[in-house]
């Protein structure tokens, strides 16, 4: 089948690889040159034009981060929905509003399937991603031909938008379960029981749960929230939008995770990170070591990182986020680009403090990477939010941990 893929990021890339391996004739749309080069080497057709990507396609798969991105790519200015052929099937893996997916169907040929998923990149590569399918019976049957290259089980839910309803309810319950486990973790810690011991014992007892199993593997609620919190907050915003129109109050269920995870320690917290310790993250163009990652509700996020990028042209957009940032150069030469200032070069021992709502990017000058200490004063979700944005090419090297995270 001739398939076009839009959104070849941390989940979309392995999906595309599975489609290619199954023998489908694949065209990958990507704005970043390195993504196009990767798939060209694998034998896919590549393009940086949406309309060129979908031209002649029998199926178009979308794996975009947010409802806003999905709407922009499909029904925004120059969107692909009106350009689809009369029988082209559009399959959306994006978790968003059922109203958005219906609007896309109305703007195009009507052949649309909402296909939200539960799992991560490893599940995709193993061919065992859980995918929910919503849409007309004939459209769902066609979607199974391509989605089945990386999904098992595929669960048919009902009419268009119904799969998204199930996915959003699932994520709301997942968030509520994290809140419950975090409270249990806090009680145990306050009474002298460490989190790994708590998780190990409870998973062998009647209080066992999927979330506690994740805590047993990851070490703390803080680590889990860093890995998946940005997805939950994004999806909970959609849940709120949907249920507000129904007069349903989900405050007690989802408000805590939407704001922030509860503290797991009191006002006398301390975290010691020995040399090389921390949460190591592989980035798109560098590496980062997040320190004190086990602590929630920190007012600052300390990061030791390497910057590999050699030109600001490597980034489609400058990074910007709420808060302030301090950067100290440990080794090498750093060139800092801010959208309100001319670029400045910083040598070993130099530092800079700036409002990080300004667009910014880090560049390593010379043949070697630049090593920096970055202190971000911002919301607690920095690590995970930056991870998610990395694949869209919207962040700078040190701000963009590019890893494959689970999506509840």
C-alpha cells in the first residue's frame, strides 16, 4: 500500500520503520534534514512538503504531539485534509479532542480513523503496541492493514472519535493512580521506608498496581512524572475541554496531576549527586545529566550537559520556555543565541543569566563539544516537556532530550 507518514518522531519513526519493513511503499514528511536522510537510507521516499507527501497516497498516518499540531497540519492554512484523494484513508495516532478528528473528517473526504495508542517506542518495534480504533467499519478494516504492522492488539471501539474517548478516560485514570501512589510513597518515606522497598513489597501484595510496577522499575514517582507527566498534562487539558461541555466535574480525579505531583519529602529535603550520577538523557544533538531528578516540586532544575550543535541553522525554531536560566561553561566554547540579542561567545569559566522566555539556542564552537552546567528556574515538568519537543525540532541541543518515552 502507498502510505504517507507525518510525524516521524519518537513514536512515529519506529512506526514508519515497521511500515517499510512490512513492504509498504512509504513517503515520510519531515522538516528536519537528518530525518529525511535517515528514511531515505532505509528506502523510503522523503519530502518536506505536506501536499507532496500525501499526493497519490492510499493511506496517510499522522503521529503528532498535540491536538493543536494535528489541526494545523490537517485543516490549517495549507493543510493536507482538502488535498486527500477521494478514497485516501487518514489514520491519526494523536491523542486529542474527538471534536477535532470529526472536524478533520468534515474538511476532507470523510475517510478518517482515530487510532490513539497505549505504549512506547519499544512496543512499536516489537509489533505489540496497543491501538484503539474509531471510525466507519470499512475505514477501520482498511486501517488494520497498515496499523497492524506495529500494533497488537488493535481494539475496535466504535464510531469516529470513540477511540479517543476511551484513551482520554484511560489517561485520566492513570493520572489519578499516580496521585494515589505518590501519596502512599510520601507516607512510607515519612515513616522511614524507602521507595524501592515499598514498591517491591506492594507489587507482591494485594495493593499491587500497574503504576506501582512502574515505580518499582523507575525508582520513584518523581522519575515517572518526569518521563510521562507532560503527556498526561496535555491529555488532561483535552479531557477538561471535553467534559466541561457536559457539565461533568473531574476536579477530584485529575486536578492534582494537572497542577503538579505532590511532594515526596518535607521542607528539609536534600539530594546528593555523586560524580556521574543523575538521570542521563540522550539528546538529539548532545547529552544531558539531570541532577536531583528524584525530587519533585523543585524551584530549579540543574543539568550538566554536552552541546554538539555547530550552527543555529540546525534548529527550525529557537527554544523558549517560562522561567529563567543560568548557564556556566565547564569546558570548551559556547555560543549563545538569543532572539533579542546578538550572539555571544562564552569561554570556560564564563556564565550567563537570561529570561528563558526569549528564544535561545546553544552552539558548540570548534571541533569538540561544549560542556555546560545549566540551572533552569521553571516548572517541574521541564525534563519531560523538553523530551517530547525534541522530536519536533523545536528545541535547542541542551534543552532537547530526545529519548523514547512511554505514552500511557
